[in-house]
C-alpha cells in the first residue's frame, strides 16, 4: 500500500537532547512537508522540500533542521534550541498543489 | 503573510446540514482546500476549489468566492462519524509552494 509512514508514534525527549523524527513515503511525490500542531490549534509549517537536496524554511523553522537526501525520506530533527517542542508533528507529501497526504503523526513530549 | 479565519466550534444534530465558513487573506491566491481531522489522527483531504462556485463530492460540498476571499464547507445528512475538526487551507504566495492552514473548526454531531 502506498502512503506516508512516520515513526515513532510517541517520542519522549529530555531537556537539552536532539531527537529525529522519521518520515518516509512511497507515493513517488516530489514535495514533502513538516507541520507542527499544538492542542486545539491549526497546522504550522516548519520546513518544506520541493525536490531532493533542496528545502526551505517555513513559518516556525527556528530550533528545527531537516535533510532531503532521498526522494522518499524527509527526517526532522528537533534540536535543543527549540524551547517548547512538546507538540504533534505531521509529515505530508504531495504531487500537486491541491492535495497533500499526511502521515499518522509523531507525538513528542519533553520530560 | 497569510491568514485564515474559521469558527472554532460548531454543533449540529445527526441528519442535519452544517456550513463551516472560512475567510482568508493571502497574496497570490491559488485555491482553497478543506481537510478533516479526527482526534489524534492525520488530516485527510476533502476538497479543493480554484475557481468560484460549488464543488460537490457526495455528502460534502465546498464553495469559493474569490472576490469575497471567502469559502465554506457544507456537510449534509450529518453522521456521528463526521464529528471531527475541519481545516481550510490556502496555497501560499507565489514561490512558496506549501499550504497555510486555518486554526480549525471542531464539529460536534449530536444524536
């Protein structure tokens, strides 16, 4: 089945740690995105990539980093510089500008 | 920048019709999308309007008025399973090919 896989589903981070969230897609989509969702809020764009080896900052990129070495993969690293990382993280991909497909999300909690 | 406004919560009864409005401010408008998200789940695509008018997909319809920077999602014959959050989203300004989402409308369907 084609789709987007995010892992892990739940992640706990200690203060000062970097953690990496995985996002893999087998839809052959060029574009991939990372969004952050806080309780009762909409989705805010962290980073996006339209093509391999290229990515751009979104609205809330500070404290995050990404890479796009393969078409299928777009991992997100939450660094210690991100002061309030507890949130629900959603990865998406798209082949057009009209429809995005989302993974099931990673819920990150700082302990 | 871009901004979208939608009501935070709407309540309706099973079998009824409900309309969720969305007004937007954006440069370089390309189209308005709607997504559904159940609690803890991934957003899923519902509809897209690039031109003025009504698009119908089964029980769901979406309307766009570009001159009014306004759109709505119409849900007919409401079912309990329609209880979810609904987000409108716009394609960003020219050169930034990513969706900007509204803060979402939580729909509660009551028996």
